[in-house]
């Protein structure tokens, strides 16, 4: 066995003592900003079938059963995608309007605008660019850096398909977030798949441009629709250093099969991937959600190892999705003791590379309120000497001076002995200012434990206020709570901060104006509050002007939006009529007229411009199953890669709507 140097351990422990002596105030200390419940499930069902106690769920849309049963502020995520699609995505897992986007592209091409689906010219022929992991389904890439596609994604996919009902905190899960140019390729004429090809212009030409398109998509999505919360099932990227920038405008990430490869393989690559995952989460913004889904195989040893590693790796807004391998959650009782004993982290995670080994061979550790947790991926057993001036205990309460950890094993040492009461949980969590007041519920998972709390930032004791009912806060407050269980050590302190103002929120349109193609069939003006409110807020809206004609160009009746406590954004729908009239662009003006429990803001008029899509061209679409090259030759047409040139010949292009081709052509 190899001694892990006393110097490193002493240095780390000295750092902890130094940090505790200058502990920052609560306003600067990392605090959880999402629901105070770490049970997060990815395509997994709760072990007790009780959805009210689940903090997050990502999977198929279960609007009327699962979502309705969950806590209003729990994360309700719908599995989706954004960068490549195939025809079966219409009804299976993703629910993307595939055929509609194909038709939208044809409509745009008829207006002499660039295509939306990515193609590449291979062996002299234009072919759809296909994602390698879904090459069997022929999932074609879309130009995610195109503003038109982003509008389609928001309006025709998220708003129209996914955001059904009025559920709070509805998120969009984005699968296959692996951003490497060469993960995309084409099929040749013999149906052999090949990558390492360059895409047609104006599409990205290399990894750098592809990553830039991804960044632009997320940035533009957040600019246009900040209410759409995205959580990405992250994967490989071409440049690890770009990770923070790529996901800067997302709201969270999902780590599927967390550590699963480590226990399936002993390769250098799997350890390196784990190190990359560690670095990604360490450098991730503190307010981002992280959902970890370890494949524990329902084995106690793996449950323990993976949960300790999760505590070391994860940020403040973390969720744990442990499952038994059969889509059922691991009972939290099998790992909750570890969390109760360790408490919250007091330092960032730390690591050290094993001498003489490649980058992925490392020891990871982190300091917590109740002890130190270690995860060994150095490739050999490590003997760690602990600082002699402090007493340490193993998990069984034995006093120890060092700890031996096997490779692929996680362990922790404690500063005290005895089991602990579970920390109190707060509901609701409020990360931003709230008008008027907040009613706060406090709970603990330890049965029959009493909860004591303070409102002045002081440490709770058994003489502090006893929690018996929700607490009404009417001014900004640092709330601290501690739980006391029978024959257990008291819990660690839970702390949160509520910023409360007596100023009413203002309500206004998020954007003052927008424009969209007539093809998109609907617009969704977004209305926002300046800050949250404890009271329901209503605001009335109505059409007050514009050049478009009601019931001919659009349909919108006067209506009312209602913001429930905790909601910041709401939207309504304007139905757009996709007629065949050749006309100028037309506008619709909608005004916010009156509100209750909020003031009207400055941006109370919204103007939407309907972009006409009926230019004077002879336009036709056919469905064919013939050889497409022969068909175009027979018709004396040519490919649409020259669609921008004004000539007197008939132009045609092909949309790959499997198993049938869509052939479209027009006279320019």
C-alpha cells in the first residue's frame, strides 16, 4: 500500500480550519435555490409510488397523473431533443413535429431562404447529415444556429407540443447533448454510413463552428423565452474547456449512468471520463441543477460508493436518481444515514493525480460539516494519514488515525460519533425577492423529531422557537433551523434567506415586439413579473391595434392571465392564419389593460409582425418513391443548392421524409 502524503492531508485540513474562521455571510454562502428535496428521478418511479415527495422527474410527459401529484415547485421535466430528429420522433419519446419542420423548410425555400435541415455533398450528391448514435433511425441534424429554427422550436415544439396545461416548473429535458462534429455523417448510395465529412454551407464547417451554433441556440433561447428551463443529458464535447460556455445558458445537466463505466471497465478512458465529469461539475455555475443517475445494480456496496461520490462531485442544486436497474428508485433509507452524518459541504471538492499515472487516476475528497469523504480512483489502495491534532471516527464509531481505501471505493471519516437527526427542509425556497410575505414550511425526514428555528441568523438550540405550523415572514429574514431526534445527535443547521419587499410587482410584456413566419401558425407573447408575489396576480390583455385583420389573419380574444404565488412568467396564444394571399407583412398590437396585486410596467404594448410567405412563385409539392436523381432528371429539374439564383428554369429540392420523399419545385 502507498501512503498518501501527510503534507497534503495537513494542507487540506488547514484550509478547512482557515475557511471556518472567515465563514462568509449567508448572502454570499452558496444556498440551494430550487426545491429542498434531492430525490430526482430520470425515467424512474418512486420506491413507494408517492410522487408528492419527489423533488424532480425527467421522463415521458405524464400531465394528468405524475405532474398533477407532484409538489407545485418540484421540477417536472419532459424528455425531448433539439439538434437531430427522425420521423418516429413524432410520437415516440420526443414528440417533435418532424413532418411540420420538413414542411416549414419547404415553405422557406419557396421564399428563397436557406434550408433548415443540414445536408452534405458526398460523392457528388447532396445527402442528409445523420447523427451516428441514431443512424439506424436516420435522425437528421437541424441547423440549431438558425433563428428561424429557434422560433420553431419555441412555438411549434415547446409551447404547442410539450407545455400542456398550467403546471408550475415545467422543464424540457434535452437528450444526446454530445457536441462533436464527427458524430454526424451520411449514407452513401450503398447505404454505408460514413462520417468525417464537411457539411454544406451555410451550415457549420467544423467543430468550432458547431459548438458556436450550440452556444448560440441556448443563448438565443434564453433571450426569447427565459421561462423555458432546459436540462441537458450531457455527453462528449470536442473541447472540454468549452463546457462552461456551452452550457452557460442552460438551467442544468443530467449525468446519466454516473460512474457506471467505472464499475464495468478498468480502462484509462473510463477514469478520464470520470475526471472530466468531476471538472465539469466543479466549474459549473453554482445555481445550475445537476441530476445524477448512478447505475447501482441494487447492490449496497455500489449504492454507498456512488452516493458518497455524488456528495463529493455535486453542487448545491443537486438531485440523486439512484435506481435498482428496473426503473424503480432505490429507497432513500439505504443512503440517507450518510447524508445525515456528513451534512453539507464546507469546501469545494478537491483531487490529486496519482504519481506515474495518466490524468484520470486520482483521489477525490471533500470536507463536510460532519467529516471528510474520499473516493479512490488511483488504481491502487491508498492509506490516508489524518491530521493528528483532531480526533476522527470511522462509520462504526471507532477512533482512527488513518483510513485505508481500495481502488474504486468511497469512504468517509467523521468528527464525532453517533447517528444524527436529518437536517430540516424548507418549503418553498425563494431565490429572488418576494412581495408582501412568505409562508414557510419546515420538515425533517426523521420521525417524531422536533424542529427549532431562529429568525435573526443565530444558531438554533433547544431553547429556540419550536416549529408547530407554517411561519409567516413579512420582512427579509435569515431563517435557520435544527432538528432534534430521540436518542440521536441533533441535526446540522439548515439555512436559507428570504428577501421580502412591500413593493408590488410590476407586470409587463417580456418582449415589446417579435416577428415570425405566417407558417408558424401561432405566437406566444410572454408576460413577466418584476419579482414574485405571495398573492395571486391577474392581468387583462386585448388587441388594441395593428394592420392585420381579426379572424382573417389571426384570432385572439381578450383574456386574463393569472400568476400563482411563485410564478414569474405566463404566456397566451395568438392563432395565426396561414393563408395563400400575397400581401405585405402585417402587425398585431396587444395591450395589457389592467391588473390586480401588481402594477402595469413600461412595456405594456406588444407588437407581432406576421411575415408573409406567399411570394408570386409557381409552387408545387409531390410525394414520390422513385429514384430521386432519375426523377429530377426526367423532369429536367436540377438540385436546389442553387435555389438563390433567379433563372427561368424550374428548380426543385428534396426533403427526406422517410419512407417517402417530398419533392418541391417552383418557377422563379
